[in-house]
C-alpha cells in the first residue's frame, strides 16, 4: 500500500504496489488505473474504465528515473 502523487505532488490517491516480474506496478481506484515502470525507466499509464475484455493499451508514456535522496 502506498500513494500515487499527481500535479507536482499536490494531490494523491492510495495505490497498491506489486512487482510483476521485473516491472514495478501501482494500481488504484479498485484496479481501474495502473502505472507500470519497466527496467529501462519507461513508465506506462493504463486506464481500464471503459475496457470490457480486461485489456488496455497504454494511453501515456513517461521517462522515469530513481532519485537517490541520501
């Protein structure tokens, strides 16, 4: 359990974190939305709200990087 931050960290929602193989995944709003980060740093956003077969194509892509806050 954790949070997804939006709008420059001004808004958030609770999300469930899982590791799917080597990908990291966050799901929120009862699985209606997902964000997946692949090992190369590609982040993909999925919206399942109007999907009938459980499959969705990513509607947005992002370049993600780990920030070390030491």
